């Protein structure tokens, strides 16, 4: 399971979260679970519940799901009963293009503190926007909903800029309790190499948003102190492997999607180098022309448009343990990555026939997907049932 999620041994903790009822959307039963078998896949696909442009999900210890909808709704869904509720208290989001309510993860110490972290795009002055990360205490009621209490913004992209693309805003926790945030370059190119901004960077913080003293650029102060790596374009998936190594995938320009091993202080080269070219046809030198920049472990051309990422730790799908699973948007696929230490390769690709936005591992090792809903406003929650 990816380390953005809490250890599932905390299964008895949810009873700590009960509180006074709050207003919520009327519970709705899940849609009939049509199952479709895919050729050459070790699973069948079950359609479980539709959401309004969902972006991310995380499991609570009792098996219920928190699901983000881009317009600003945080939903609570129980796959066992089909009950669907709303968690109130989400801040106002700048919804448009790739912006909106994005990731949701639980603090590693969720059993004791009930802290939930969310990322979202936040409006600024003059039509600008930027990603933000906030944390709050999750208080659930007895009716299938709840609220966020004491919400506190602990990080922001600097500066806020115009446009509605490339927020990144994936968040994860490492085994040491550090908070990792992907901060994409907002389609502005050069900030990815500018240490006066935190755009186009992988960010590492303490869980309260403070800067760890051992960050590689801590002595520079300011936003540079937050930075672990630089030279990124649009990171939309982060996951730790079983050895504690951090992997991240990012959308390249026209060609050149990447999977990278994230290493302390490294520069991944964008926009100076890329294995793709600009959308206007202007070429970008390949990574092998500039060896001082960190080259990707895997690159794709044609692209897969990666989104969502787990490194699987379960046993329900033979041969998958330790594999990376990446959703594909334009490729409408689920891509399995095989790792060999610090090397990686694409091992399998499954044609899902729909844009896959998010990948998550459930408490019993089942893989769940969110279908992207940015094209038609709706996206299915999908369960991958292993074939017997």
C-alpha cells in the first residue's frame, strides 16, 4: 500500500470519531455492481458508485472511503452498505481546469489524533491561483457524514500565478512521518529551475508544515528550504516502495511522461531537458544530452498521461506484490511497473477503456480505481475483483 495511507492495523479506531450530527447529503445506495472481465487481466471490473469529478480517495480504518470531488466536496462512502455522505468544513476551492479539491490522506498517527490532510487549489488576487495543503481533525457522526474541525493551512505554492493547470498537489507521508507534497510548475516552465519559488519541486516538510533542518537546501532559507528535488513538470503520483524509496511519476510535455526515483537534492531537468517536446513543436534536448540532470527510470512516448499511483503490498493478485500500479488518463489504462532495486520497467498494461484518475489499495488488498470525470462530470469508483 502506498505510504500516503495509514497502517490498516488501526481498524478499531473509528469509534473515537463520533460526535454531534451535522448536515449531510441524503444517503444513497450504490449503483448495481456490473462486472466486466477484461481479456488477459487477472481481475474483473465492478462499477460501485458514481461521483462528481472525483480526484482522490483514501480508506478509513473501518473500510469506508473518503473521496474528493473537484468542485469542493469531500464525500464519505461505505462500500459495504452503499451509504454516501458528506464531510463539511472543506475550504473554498478554485475549481476550474485542473484545479479544485485534490488529494486526501490520513496522518500516520490518525488513531490518536484523527488528522486528515487535504490539498486543493486556492484563489489569489487578480485571477491567480495556487495549490495549498491543509490539515484538520476528522469528526464523523452516526449518520454517515461528518465535518473537518480546526482546519489549518500549513503550506502554499509561492507565488500564485494565472492559469488552471499543473497544480500537482499530491501528498504523502513517509515512514519517518515527514510530509511530502508535489508542487508542479503551473505550466510556467522556468519556475521549475528557480529556487526563489516552490513551483516545479518536490517538497518535504514536518507534519505541521515546518521545514526539517536536514532538507538539502535548508541553509538557503525561504521557500528553497522546503525543496527536496527540483526540475519537475507535473507530478500526479507519489508512492514509497518497501525499502522506503520514494517514486513519483509526472506528465511530460508532448511525449516523455516519466517515472522517477526521488533522490535528495537532485535536479530532474525540466524544462531544460525532457524526453518529449513542447506542444508547439519546439524540441527539448533529451536527458542523455545533459548528464548532470537526473534521468527518469522509465519514460513513455507515446504518453500514458499518468495519474494516481500505489506500490502494491497485498496478495490478492498473483505476481503483483511490490509492483507499482499507475492510472492512465489519455491511455485509458492501468499500468503495472516492476521494480528491481532502483531500476524500473513497465511490466503490463491493461486496457480499461476509460480514463483512470486514481489508484488505491483497500484494507483486504483489493485494488480500487477512480474514473476521471473531468470530461463529463461523472466518474465511477471501480473495484478490481481478482479472478479465481
